[in-house]
């Protein structure tokens, strides 16, 4: 292992975390849009409450290691780039609305593709392309003008800001993490599904593992490898670029995490006997999914993360962008789902 390039080691960290997340989605029903749909329209709150377990474990684990000095959250872009609330709200709304139209977020599309759904491959590719259109393509100058991302001038985030008001960091971490866990575990139907809860714990630990692994590599590589956790908007585009230009190098944590999710989903689908090749039979449905994927790509880059990248990873880092972006994504998804129920179809 010592002879491997740092980029390969980072990819292996991402691969391990991605496999666990993919398995959590297939074996534990961890899904963003699925949780909202089940809660709002099916009156089944188990998948939504599962998020409490995922977030609680991710927050307590990540912040505990940060306090122990083995995870450097200050080196992650969630804290090193100044938070732009408008970017979180606008980007989150775009991402959530696109997620409803596409029928999945980027993470969910990777999971479904791992289960044989070829429609999700279209969503993944379109989202990755449009993400880079906004990140470094034709829309990049407009994005930078409207939603600048200057370097932070000092520590930021929930823990630091509340500490300035006299609230100890440990109290903030314990209150936030335990509140999320209690909210999840308070739901009796979820407690009746121990396997589902265990996979929620695994998903939260996957985020902790990614922060731990990349923090170690950040230290060993003298900053060559960034500190990051799972996210599936720009990383999908980076993976597509790597697959097309691998001889030029460029393997990263992003590539490992994206491939890991698909591999974990494939294993989970095979385990449950759910693997099945599927394709789109309705052109209107495909058009809606492509439009949604494009919105997710642009919105995810504006918000600097997706439902997992901001909703779980940034939340674990206790960056203000996490809860704000997650709320905006949920609002955008609800609006999109309402339109779909009303019979919306793209021309």
C-alpha cells in the first residue's frame, strides 16, 4: 500500500465508502426521494426517520474524530470556502425540483443503474455533463458572478458560531447528533426494522470513514489530497472524465466513491434478487428525466453538493450549508412531485 500513489489510495477510500452506501441503499432502503415520497404520499415515515440515524451517526462520528484531532474539517471546502446562503437555497431548489423530475438524485440514479436500470444511466451521464457545464464550462462565468465562492476568512460553521455565543463545542455536537438519533429511533415502525437501522448506521459510518481516510491522506500528501466526503454531482462528471482520459491520470476519491456506489448497489441487488434490466419505453418520461438531470447537475454545482454531499456530508461537518441546502432540496422535490401528480409532462 505504501507504494501506491496518493490518488489511488484516495480512490480506495472512496470505493470502500461508496460500496457501503450502495449496499445501504439496496439493503436498507436509504434514499432521498424515496423517503420523501413514502412519507408525503404513502404515509410511511420509516425511510424519512432513517435519515435521523444516518445523520446522527455521521455527526457524532465525524465531530468526535475532529475533536480528537484526526479529522481536519477545516481543510474541507465546506469550511474553507465562505458559505453563500443564496447558493444553498437556489441551488438546492433547482436540485430538488430536478430530482423529482428525474425520479432520483445522483446517488439514487447510481444505485438504480447498479440494479440494471438503464434509464438511470442517462440521468447519471446528463447530470455529470451539466454539472461541468456549470462548474467549468459555458455557464461557469455566470455562476461565479451570481454565486461567488471566496475563501473563508476564518473558521465557520455551526460549532464555531455557537461557540462565539458561549455554547461549548461538545454541547453543540452532542445535542445535534443525539437529537437526530432520537428523532429517528423514536419512530416505532422503524425500530421494528433492525436491519434497516443497521444499514442506516453503516451509511453514517461510511461518511465518517471517508472524512477519516482523506484527512490522513491530506496530512501524508502535504495537502495534495483534499479532505472530503461522499457527494454525487461534480464527482459524477469527474468520473466520466476519468473514464475517457484515464491514461492521462486523474484517479481521485470522487472516482472511487462513484464506482463504489454502483458496485455496492449491484451486490445488494444480486443479494435481494432485484437485479433486472430496465429501459425507458415512453419518450416523454425520458425527456422529463433528462430535464431533471440537467437541473440537478447545475443546481448541485451551485449548492456545492447534492442531497448526500450537502444533506449528509456537510451536515456531518456541521457546516451551515448542510441543513439549509437539505431543506431547499426537500422543498424543491415537494414542488416537483406536486406537479407530477398534477399531470406535468415536458413537451
